């Protein structure tokens, strides 16, 4: 299975996420970003991705958007009429890394579900005193100090 990851967002969130991922793991092949700031409308992003899909018919497209219900997400949901397209809303850096580094021998829906679940587990809040939010063992396990 060949997969392509597309990041699409308002502002410069998509290219920023790609930049951060490159800092962590180096060059990412098969990953593109589309910032709405560079386009007149989400429809232009849609047309660019649609064009790529026509060129790469045997590729699975994982489209990560920044905001469920946002204009970019809503426009790109129209691409889900294709069997090789999956749109995942609420993208974050952890999700991108999970998807990129996933074992390509796994079924694509399993890869997506696993990355979404890992993303949820990565969302935490902390405050003072820290021990009220997390125990010492967990601090060591996730390398917080």
C-alpha cells in the first residue's frame, strides 16, 4: 500500500506541523501541506488534492485537517466519495508522526484508529502542584522530568 499524507488547515498550521515533524524525524516522503492562507478558498485546496488523486490512483490519501466542522475540513470531506481517501479532523503533531511511522502492512483503518487513539492519550493538562495531576511513576514513564 502506498500512502500519502496531506495536511490541510487554516492559517499556517499545516506547514508548521510538517516543519515540526521534519525537525523530529528528518525528511518526510509522501507528505504535503496546504495552508488556507496561500489560497483564495478551501475549494482550491480541494482541487489540488483531487488532481493529485487522479495522478496517483493506487495511493491511499490520509487527509489531516485542523478543525472538525471548519471550512477546510468540510470542503475536503467531499473527497471521501473516493474509496482510497480518509479525512481525519483535529490533527496534531503526534497524530502525524503516528500515521507516518505506522507499519504499512497493517490495514489502513487500523492504522488510522490507532493514531487517533494515541493522539487522545497524548492530550493532557498539568498544573501546580504537579503531583495532583500525575504520579511520580508516570512522570518517569513519559520522561516529563
